[in-house]
C-alpha cells in the first residue's frame, strides 16, 4: 500500500498538522508532490446545525441523560466498531464500572453477542443507584421507589406492562422501574422508546422461543409456570436499590410466592378484561349450574345469567378454554386466579366505565385494593411529535391513509399470535377485492402474497403503528381478532369493529363489543376455524359495515364516539384511571 502512495499526485492526511508536525515536515522533504493535512475529518459541521441534533430515539435518550449529569462527571466508553476486546474482558469492564460508582456512557457494537450488546444499551442509560432515602452527596434526587415489573412473555402482555410502566414514570420522577424480560424478548422489544426511569434486566431463555410457542401452547404455558421462577429470584437478589414493589403479570402466578418469601408487596396486573377474570373467579358457579362440562353442539346457546356484574352470556361466548382443546390449559387459568387473591394489589388494564358493574361486584368481595388503570395502550406516544413514523412500513401506511377520504378505510389486523386459516385468508382477500372498499391490512409475513390477491383498492403491510392508524381520520372501521389490547385501542380511537375471535378471551371480548357496548358486528356467530365465511358473505358484510349513511351504521358510530369520550375522560386529570394511578403510586411510595 505504502509503495503505491509515492505514485500519486497528492497525499492527503486526515490528521492535524500541529499534532504531528515533525513527522509531516520529514515527509514533505522527501516527497516531490504536495502533502496536505486536512483534518480533523470528523462531523464537526453538525455541531452548529440545530436541525441535526438528536434525531433518533437513541440520540434523544443519551443526550437527555447527559444533560442531567454534573459537569465533567461522565466517562464515555467506545472500544471500536471493527475489532474489540474479548467477551471475558467485556465482563470485567462491566463489573468494574458497576463497582466504581462512576457515571458512564457505553457505546456497544451491533455485532457483539446479543447479551452483551443489550446489557450495553441498558448500562449507558443507567446511574449507580442509591438505597431509598439516601442522599446522593451532590444534591441529586434519590430513588424513593424501586418497582420490578415482569410481563408474561407474549406480545399482548409485554406491551401493556411497558405502557403501564411509562404511565408510572410520567407521573413520578423519583421512581425506578426495572423491567424484566427473557433475553429473547429484550431482543424483540428493543431498547429505545422508554423513559429514563425504566431500565431493562434479563433472565436466560429458559422457555421455548416466541417463534414456536403457538405450535405447542400448553407446553409453553407449562414451561412459563415451572422454569422462570428460579432465574427471576436470582436476579431479584442482585438488584439495587432495594425493591419496594413487584408488578407481576397475573399469568406468572409464581411471582406472588416470590414476593411473599422476600417480603415484597406484589401488584398483580390482569391483562384481559375484568369480565374474563370474573368468569374464572366464579368458575364454581358454572359447575354448580351444570354449565361445565358441557356439549356445545347441544347446549352452546344456553345463557349464563348468574355471574355477579356480568350480563347474560351464551355458553359459546365464554372463554374458549372452557371447551375443546382449550381445556388442556384450563387448570392453569384457574390456578392463576387463585393466586391473584394472595397479591397485595389487583390492577386491571381496563377502564372502569367500560366494566363498572363487574368491577364493583369484585370490589365488594376482595380484601385487597382493586384499580382499573387502563387503557394501557401507547397513547402517550400520540402526544409526542418526535415519534412520527420512523419505519418504511409506517411511512407507507400514513402516506396512503392521508390520500383516502374520511372514514372510508377498513383497517384489518387479525393478531400477532394465532390467526385464521389460509383458506379463510383467501376468502377474505377475494371478498375485499369484490367489495371495492378501501382497506389497510396488516398481514405479517403474508403481506406480499395477499397484496397480489387483494387488488389495488387497499394496502397490505407486514406491520404498522396500530394506534396511530386507528386514530387516523381516514379509518372508519376495524376488522379485529378481538385481542384485549386491540379492543381497547379501537375504543380509544372511537372506531367500530367487525369481530372475528379465534381463541381464549377474544370470544367474550367479541360479545362485549357486539352485545354490551353495541359498537360492532360479528363476522360469524360460530367460534373457530371450522366454518369458513365465504367471499360473497364478506363482500356484502364489509359494504354494509362501511356504509356511513345507513341508520344502523350511524347509531353504531355514534355509540363508538361516546365510548371514546368516556375512555379519554378516564385518563384525563380527575378521571377514574388517572386517579387510580395516583392512588396506587401513593401506596407503593409510602413503604
């Protein structure tokens, strides 16, 4: 390489002359052509341009953190983007930094082993923590409350738990929240888009991968119930400062036992509707009234009218684990409810006004405080202009929606776990094409294939920011699998629903939407995959549902707007959820 340099017409160095003037002068005497030092060739132009400061979530996070630190107190660490030190040395550096008590900003490499990379992302946002009540010595506020939050490892559980943690952080500056996930789930969730008060910790991947859990759901539940407790308890013993409260997904029933052994109060977070919890809690009434076990083909239309606070319900509209293959995990669901009673707090992701009758019925029986803190959906993000669409998929969605008439688009998303059969997908695609209704369909890995089948009236994408889409003025309806989080997002957005439940709590959620709240229609009365809805039925249904001028459609949309106002009133200052969150924070901060 160096032998070819003398054959050039110019030699340009990225260095600064004053840094290496003796070596440069010696070279200039030897070379017959000009030698220039043009450095430093670094992006210092950006420093004077306000438009280029902190444009990514990562930039915003670390600059905000640096702004909060004392002058010249932070050690910045970056060990290169090509070769680096060994994993063993990385571990020693991490342990040494933790012991030193010095603030630091650690830059990681994407190609480093995932566990170290994720730890690096966590570490650079984290201060050495003080014990509650201790003065930091330099006038800084100390952590008054350390909450450990752990969701069940599934998208419909991780998201509401994180949204709850963001709400808590938005209300209390001196709260520290340690959010615990499996290593795989931290990789799926990513490290950005969270408050500074929230830090991540992981336990090893002791359960089957998220990619295969649907293939053996009972086996997955068994692993979650038996294999996660020991590594979580080991992590809990290492955490600083002292943990004051555990927020546990109700499905992780063993967390209540851990709290009892460690003398740490546990708040059980139920991530489904209050009505579904009450059905499980009153399971003995189903047995006493000879509605379990039951043959659905003969008695599925019979009504259950004796569960406190719950309106008349068909046997067919109970959670699907009461019949068929679902019964393989029924014992776990009943066990979960029995452990919830032993927690110190019971939190629901619902909105009190949506389910006030069943909430009041439970409050009259439970010894522990019950708080409805929902909707635990990412509505805080809607207020933040910095969270404009960031992915190509989001940009495509929003740009396409901007070009559509008001309330003309049917948004379709049938879940991130189980979904309808391929044959039903084909019928939906053909029906949408025939309907000539505009639609936006989130279809994951099948997006490209379905786009070809659906024609040019709609857009099919792998993923999108669902709440932002639902709140867009062009969206006039939501075809949903009735997952609880999706249901709450539709209520928040004031969008009526077409319901196609598949499994578990989706079935009673559909009943609530159609019969109790009257903000939707069923795609089919039966539950499950067996009976296909034909393309002709789908085309006609979609056309009627999206007809903004029909009396039935107007009534449904007016009702959806009423529930939207009710939902947004709950999170406003003085609303039920706003007040419940304040009360809960007050309780856990006094310990």
